[in-house]
C-alpha cells in the first residue's frame, strides 16, 4: 500500500543561515519538480529557485534528490535547502502541502526508515538520542548505537538462544534419549554462559541509559542538615535559599548539571520530620515521592549528630544510597570517603566546598562513568526492561532444567527470552509501542 507523501521542516525553529524542508514518499519528486521546475540527478546537489503557485519566487537554494531505496526512509526523498528564516520555511512547507504532501508527525521519517527495513528500532532510537545528547560522551555512545553496536550485541544473544532452542527441541524429538541430552551438562553450561552475557549487556545498557537520561540524585535528610547548601555547591549557583531556619525548603528544587561530562539531575527535598504545618507536610509528601525517581539517594546529615538518623522509609528503599556527613568544618574533621555500617559515606563541607572532589569521584564510579572510556552504547529504560525480562526467562529455564528436566518448559522459556531481546531491535513490537517511541522524536526526523 502506497503511503502518503509527508513533508516537514527538518531544521530547528528560529533564524539561521540554512533551513531545510524534507519530503518523503512516492509523490516527493513530482512535488519538488512543481516547486523547482527540474530535479538534479539523484544524490547530486543543484541550485534552484523555489516558486509558489503564482510563479513568484519564495526562496532559492540547493535541492537534493534521493531515489528509492537509496534514501534515509527507503522512499523517494527530496530536501529543499533554503534560507533559515521561519517565514520562508513556512511558505515553502505550505507550498509542499498545497501540492499534495501531508505534514509529517513527530518521528515519522525515522518510523518509515524502520518500517522499510533501513534501520532497526534500536538504531532508529539512537537518532533521537544523538540529537538530544547532553554531553560528548553521550553523543559518542548514541553514535555507536546508530552504527549498530547495540543491535549487533543483541542479535548475537538472540542467535545463541535460537541455537540452544534447536538443541533442546531436538532432544524432544527423541524422547527415549531426552534425559541424556538435557542431563549431560552442556545445556546448563550454555544457559550459564548466556546469563553471564546478558548480565554484561544489562550493565552496559544501564550505563548507556544513565548517559542518555542522566543520573538522578535526590538529596534527603532532616531539616537544616545542609541539603540546600549541597545543591548550591554541586550546581555552582545560589539555586536554593539557605537559612538557619528549619523547614525553609517546602517544594522540590531541581537542577541539571554535568560532572566532567556525566549528566546529573539534582533534586533537593524538604527536610523529613513530623510537622503540623500543612505546607511543610505537602513538601514532605513530595519529598517521599521524589525518592522513587532516584538512581541514588544522598542522605545528608550534620556531623554534630554523631551517627546519621536515617529515616526508616529511606533505609528500607531498594534504591542505593550514599551518606553525606556534612558540615565537617564545624566538627574539625578532614574530608574522607569510607563505609558506615556497610553504606558508603563521604564527609564534606558544603559551606566551604571541601570534599567535593571525593563526592564527584564517588558519583562517577557509581554511574560506571569514565571520561576517556571507549565503547558503550546508548540505551533506554525499555531496553533495560527487555533485558531483565530475558534474564528472568533464562533463570526460569535453568531452574526448570536442574529441578525437573522438563525440556518442553526449558524450550518455552528460551523462546520467551528470545522474544524479549527481539523487542529491542523491533522484531517483535506492538503498534502502540512504535507510536509511543516515534512520537517522542522531533518533527522532521
């Protein structure tokens, strides 16, 4: 079925030296010819005047024509590269729509590239990740995903799962020998090796997610522990009001920073305590909600307390936490990094800035971040969910094999693991998932 021809401004809104209107679809060449009179040869740039329906010049610039299937979308694609003024771009886009094109949805060009097998889903998502990169390291990782590194790793695991399924299902075809096939240790060894490789992929994908989304740090603690001072120190700005009055912070304060290229989202919260003040109560409620967003909770406490009085709700969280022993300038202590009852702790002074380098170093280690690290790839939360689903299926398969020698169930679990990983590249993807993914892209991409 022939799809509509779509058009969109592919450059950011605003003023610039160059603006690009992109067309994709079967009618793209004809629409462009009506605007430019003639098209250049495929994959060659040519100067043209862009004209409206009355023949008057709208703009002038370069035209690029990409014939199917040698284009980004796999369809005929034309790019009209004019001057980057919003009025000019709007007039040129309107002319394309008058001639029969439809305004593209966000991400529709990338969606068509996926549907036409020009990109798998992980590589298509990497385009958006590259555009939205918040650091050089995030851009490098997104580029590796776009070039297919993540997809290659996933496909290697899928191929190994398929090979193991074939081996197990062959055993089912010879019922008299099934126990021998499944009990000789080879299946268990291969399951163990697969589990190790999936765990390695999960760790690398989690690092990629952190580089894409940033590390979310929630600052929590009792009133007047110095959370707002620590926020200001990390942000290098007076982002939060600091006073000696307990309960100054009533709402969530958010700052976005980078630590040597690592994106970090800071969330300062109201001090946790019992309060009769309804405004402070609401701030405390929001603080407890914010804890669920955290990749790491920084429990800030005053060194004059001696031992940290960690809120029971925070202590019971599955989320990792770091104790921050603050105000050491008042206790006459040096900056230090250590463990307290099995929980990591950094001793610092948010007021004078001592110990900040120790905190930075801990946060980078926690995120698995190295400034000069090579490799890695961009990843999203849905990728991690798929990897964890595959890991659970493998664990079930191992349990079934060792405890029951039930080949049919082992094969079924291997199939579930295969399907979970295939979701990453889009081999098994529901239409609503595709709609959700591509709607988050910018228009024109």
